[in-house]
């Protein structure tokens, strides 16, 4: 199985497991070890993954970090685990800091099994930063974050490539957090910026601040809401049309015009991983056309699972109802496919029931 398929399977399991994970050890066994395994490392091979890794640090003797992932007998990244549900922004990281300084690792990961924070030494060489350059939440997986995490995989591990984008990722994350804070409660500097731009020549007094702050907050929130509404409207205006029972075969002379993109293949792997809960993965087949990729059960046109409409700027996921009518849903990232797992599974199961 690929990284995408393994992560998809793990994401599917999380809601069922969380309430049963009462300890840090349970979190490690149920969530963290499968995550390491998804990256391609053998968690049972001490040459690749060392649990309870020990390296004496100054006067601190016998302290351990939960996992050290190895390559050519050197530590390439460290993992410190907390119990599921622990707020990582306030979690103790002293061991990670110390171990980062005494190993050759340039990457350190703090996790509670669901959220993962990735650290490096961007600010000062060989000293772990206090803020992560990347955050991944498996309850809300975003494709850009998953793509960056994939660079840590055993087959694709490229430290220089990871570090080359780490600084940009760190600032990108910080900017989004600032915008989130301003959305919830705009501060004086933020309000002043808009006051000055819209009231040329006027002084930003205490009275102006008091009057203008709720105006800025409301305008900012309306702006975001309007953007969301535009997205939803686009989805609702998507075509609804019945599926053709038998699709015409593509003539040989036209097949050269069909380009199957890596993005389409990624989408296919996610769909296959989602419905592997109810059918064997090898029964899920794709057929690509000029305009969309069709995903079928048993390579049968009468058993459509979904369609991937990825050949335009706005991507759509085509889902089928019980009458095999297709509804195209606008999606922003490939991970949005996970949001429709229940319908994908229901559609697949309906064909099994017909047997």
C-alpha cells in the first residue's frame, strides 16, 4: 500500500479508536506506530525505528525520547508522543530539545497521535525551534501538509528538500494563525490599518478605535463568509445528470490524447483506500477519459463509484445516488474526498447488495 492509502486507512480508524485510548502507550500503539509505518519504516526493525531511544545529555542520564527513526545508523528524526487529546501547544518538550542538540537529527516531531507538529533548527543551528514549521491534523487533513509529510517517507526522504521549504511553511502557518486571530478579534494595529486607508487624513483616536473596531470585525467576517458562499454556490450549480449505462469505448487513435495526471492518480488512491473497508482494493479500477477519470467496481460500467473531474481550475467529485444520477461536488483539495467517505462506501455497498 502507498503512503496515501495507509494514511487514509488510519484517518478512517481514528474516530473509532479515540475513546478507547486512555494512556500514552495506547496512543503510541494504535496511532503513532501506524503513522510511522505509513511512512515506510519498519517499526519492528531497530535499525530503522528505535523505541525509547536513549542518549545521555549532560547531567541528564537515562532520559528517553519515544522514537528515533534511523537511516544508515544515524538518527534522521525524533518523535515525542503524548496521550491523544493533549494540547500540543502547551505540551512539555524539554526532552525533544535536549535530544535534538545531541543527535544529528534535523527534524523533531511532537504528536498526540492525531495532531503532529514538525520542528527543525531554522532560527539557530543545532537548536530546535520553539515553533513548528509544519502542523498536520489527521482529523482535518490538508493535502499540502500531507505532501510535505510524505517527504519524510523512507523511499523519498530528502532532508535538503524538506528544509528548503521549512522556512516558508513556518511563516505560512504563522500568517494563517494571525489572520484567524484577527478574524475572531481584530487588534488595534489591524483596525488602524483599515481606518487610515478608508479615512484619509483623519486621526486614529480612542473614539475612532472604539467605533471602527466592530466595523472592521464585521466587514472581515462578511468577506470570508461571502467567499465561502461563492464556493457553495458553485457547488450547488454543478450539473446533475443521469449516468450513461454503457460508456462508449475510447477509440485507439484518441487514447494518445488522454493524459492521466498524478493528481488524478492520488485521488484514485484515496477513493480506493476509503472503500477498501468494504471491498478488496484490487476490485476498484479507474478508466480515464479526456474530461474525467471514472472509478468503477469490478471494471464494470454499471457499477460506477465516482468520477474525478480534475481537468479544469475548479475540481469536482462526481457522486452517484441510488438511481445512478451523478451530482458534481466542488472540492478545493484532494483531502476533501474524505468528507464524502460515507457516500462512497454506501454506493459501493449497494452493488454488493444487488448480487
